C-alpha cells in the first residue's frame, strides 16, 4: 500500500550510504517516486570506510537527488567495534563479525524519521537484508517492523518503512540492479569494503559477499536464467 504524505505528493527518504544495497534502493526509489520526490539521508558515524561517504555524495549529485548528511559520530564514545577502529575483523562464537555497531540501524531509522516528518514525508527506505547478511540483528525484518511501530507511536505519525532487499540474496540484489539498468553503474561507483580500500580489498566479509553474489548472478545471467525465487 502506498502511503501519501499530508500534501498529497508521495515522497520518500532513502537511508543512503553509498554502498551497493542503498544505491540499488535509491535508484529503485527514483524509478518508483520520481527523482524530485526522493531524498537521501547519509550518516557519518565514524566508519573506517569513510570513502563510502565520498561515493554517496558523488552518486547523489550525479543522480540529482537532494542529500542530507547527519553526524552521529557521538556513538564512538559509547561503543567500540571493528567498523569504527583499526581492529582486525573477527567473528564471535555466534558467527557475528565485530563490525556490528550496536544500535546503528535503530539510530539511523530514528534520525531519518525525524528528518522525514519535518519534510512531511512518510515513506522511509532502508537497504537492510536478512537473507545474505553478516548476522546483524538489526537487519532482521522483525526489528524493522518493531521500529516502525515505535516511531509511529513516538511521533504520532504514520511512517511506512520499506525494505526492498529484505529477502533477496546478494545475487538477487545484483539482478534487481541489472533490471533497473544500473548494474554497471553500481559496480563502478559504489563502495562496500569495510577496510575502506578503493575498489575493495577482496578479503573482508562485505567484499566477499558482494563478489560472491555478483559472480552467482552473472553465472545465472550467462546461462539465460534468473536468480532463484526473485523476479522484479
């Protein structure tokens, strides 16, 4: 169901990092809403892969989307992890990498919602996914749905959080990018590497997942197949 904002023009705010997933969501939102009805909100939280912020700024300008940068780096004073420091990337006993930032997506959704309400926008779009992900608890659908209820109650406003990639594998996300006509664009211009290496380090969990999904999709494509399950 499409939710309209108070002045009758359907608009959306995309939580936008400059990475593969959020760029796919941004391009899909431009298709669905029109470029003049889409805004991007980007967060600077002290991430070690800060090159992502430069990519986000360039992509937003290139696509003609208004971008707002929000500084949430205060989170560095209350939590410590490999995403915001030079620590070696490792997994805990449950398989969750120490790149997980406690509360990050909750914070992002809260600040994006505050901004969106101020603009009279109800639709929030986030590129989180619980299919091919690193085990982050705040990427799960149950969390997003609970946050949607919380934000609606907290601000007495009818937010609609959309997560287009929630049940897609990385291969299916690449397929979606291709069907949006943006496969090469996303390959060239987005940044996903946790270590901040331009073009990707090829060894961090994010780089491995991205490349594995891409090769899986390209294999299906060369065979004239769609990735299993997904069809845009």
